[in-house]
C-alpha cells in the first residue's frame, strides 16, 4: 500500500510537470520574424523535407498526448497496478514523442537560422547552439526510453523542460535580432524615400506647382522617422549588453534572459509603433503627389492586367508576372524569377535592377516593383496599388473597380 501511494504521488508529480512543460509554445520567435525572402526558402527542397518531418513528429506527438490523457483518466478511475503500468508506458511515449517534436522543430528552425547567420544578421554561433540542443534532446530521449522508475521518468521530464526553456529563450532572442535587422532595412528605405520626396518636391516646384502640402507631409515624415531612429538606437544599445545571453545568443542566466527579453520587447514595440505612425504622412504625400503628377492609380485587392508602353509602379503584397522588353527595378525584399538572358545589378539603395530578360515573376509582401518598357504585358494579383503612366489599356477583377486607357506619358 505504501509503495502504491508513493507511485501515485510520483505519477501526479509527473503529470503536473508534463502539463507545465507544454504550456510553453513550440513556436515562439523566428517564425514570426520571417521575411518574404524567408518564405521563398520554403520552396527549397530541403526545407520541405524538414517541414514534412516536423508535421509527422507533430502528428505523433499529438497522438501520444491523447493516449496519455486517456491513460490518466483510466488511472484516476481504476487506480490499479495495471492502470499504473499503462500510465507509465503512455507517459514515456508522450515524453519520447515530445522530444522528437522538439528536435524536428529545431531542425526546421536551423534552416532559417543558417540563412540569417550566413548573411551576418545572427551571431556566428547560432546554428551551433541549435546543434547542441538537438544533441541534448537526443540524449534525453535515450534516457526516457531507458527509464524504469517513476523518479527516473520525472527527472527526464524535468531535464526536457529545462532544456526547452533555454531553447525558447534563445529562439526569442534570435527573433528579436532579426526584427532589429528588419528595422534597420526599413530605416534605410525610409531615408531613401525621404531623399526622393525632396527631389520630387523640387521637380514639381520647377513646374510651378503648389508643393506646400507635400512639404508639410515630408517634414512630418522626417520628424517621426527621427524619433523612430532615436528609439531604435535604444534597441541597439540594449542588445549590445544582451544580459542573460552570451555573444552567440546562448542562455547564461535564465532569469536575466527573461528580464532582458521583456525589456527588448517593450523597446522594440515603441520603435515599431513610431515606424507605423510614419506611414500616415508618407501615404498622404503619395496621394498628394499623384494629384500633382497625374496618372491612373489603382488600389484594392484582386487582379490587374495591363498592356502598353510607359511605366508601371506596383506596391504591396502582390505577385507580378510580366513579359516584354522591360527594365525592372524591385525592392530588396522581393523574390524574383526571370527567364532568358539579361543583367542583374544591385543599386545603392538596395533595390535590384534587371534588364534584358524575356519574362519575370516577382512576389513578396510590402514590395515595390518599377517597370519601364516600350512594350509590356503584366498581371498583378494581391493587395496594393499600381500607378500606370504612358499609353495602353488595363482591366481589373474583384475589388479593383477601374479599367480603361493609360494616360499619355508626360515628358
């Protein structure tokens, strides 16, 4: 009877530990920080293999979890030696599949981390940290398979939990480094946009057009961006200390790491809030500029088809396909596939210029596509805006509600 009560208390402790362990999210950082270019990597064959392995491990984990919960209910109602043995067996299977689930997640995560590491965004030891955790989890899985007593199972479960806590913290740390990098890129593009605003204002002034509203919007945009830059400098200073983490992003103190991530989240939230507020004056500038410049502006969600000569500027979350003798300039966050021979050049602002191709497909989120051609056929699908200048025709589907001729291109 005494041993039975001891087993019962031990299994209750194991149950509580398992529940606490999986309150943690298996997706806590990097996935949220993925860029459109990261999404393009998902077309990569190796990524798909890892994703399939992850989905398989997830399904097995969920199945083992269900069987464990059934055994737990059976134990609570029967409380026999048979139900105790079954609960132990299902708990062992649950923990074993949980370790596999974590390992498959890390292998999938490593695919994204290595890309950012190779580009100098993440610390050089980031993928090595992941390899180390995979090795740890593999060892823990072996221990789980060899457990004979409830205490051994509890110890393995606790080790699994402690390892996952560190993995979770490091994943969140890396994700925030990636967010900082994305903020850097946004600020660079904003600086380029500010310079283009000034150039356009001067050009319109030379045409004796009233630019007072444009100047007001441009000034407001610059003011907000300066505030955002100051806020982002605080982000950068914070990560220079990286309390609770070493230089490679490995946890050195769990409590310090948790406090650091809370502080980093608050700091980045303030920066992102300012960056978001900068979109209002830039949008106002864009709309006012179109009134002064002229040209058809198409906005909405759906499909745009156009054929003609001149220039098309497309922005948003879109996929653009085109053919013809065109010069193509795309933002650095766009994924581009071209057919035929041609040239590719990275411009000073990070945009990429293509010439001499036969056809092209451009896709991404918050991208910009600038097309100039004497003869072009294009299709754009998604959500965004298109400015059409020159001579030709266009039509739209779904929420796009404008169709007709291009306006004649102004000299």
